[in-house]
């Protein structure tokens, strides 16, 4: 089993940047495909970004493409989400998740495909 803890959220003005971190314990993250999801008040949880187990594949929801970057540092057992040019509509609780993939280059896009979740970190973007 793996435990995930997010950090790096906060309050930022529109146009600003934040870097979220997802630190793992219990098992090495290198065995998992990873994803970032977010949930805004009154809205359903949505996929934001994903990275394959081998780090060779990444993908993003259209609304964050060109602004967000997901990366992983397996030596530090940590996954990151660099968020630039933030907009008020990016305001949400961001959670990282881990999935046990059957292929090293696969990305998962839906919440039920993930096995482990962090508690989430709040990101608030003011206009």
C-alpha cells in the first residue's frame, strides 16, 4: 500500500504560479501511474493531468494545456504539478492519485481507475 500527501497549495493572484507536490510513503512511486484531479465547490471531480509509470507519457485536460506540467522524481518518491498562468477557474481542491498499471506507458483518466488517493490541497486563485 502507498500513502500520498499533497502540499504546495495556497492563495495566489490570477496569473501567478504554484507547484504542488505529492509525496509517497509505504511503497515506491516508480511502480505507479500517477494523476492529479481537482474538485471545485458544487462541481464533480475532474482529471487534470496524468503521467505514466515510466514518465514517458503525460496528458492534460484541455483547459490546462500549456499552463500546467506534471512531472515525477522517482528518486524523491514525489510527483509534481507545476501550475502557471493560474486563473480563478482553477480554484479547487487538488488531489493526487496512484494507479497500479499493467503497462509502463499508460495514463489513466478516470477516478475509479486509481487505487490510492491523497487528502487534497486547496488552491485558490483570486481575480
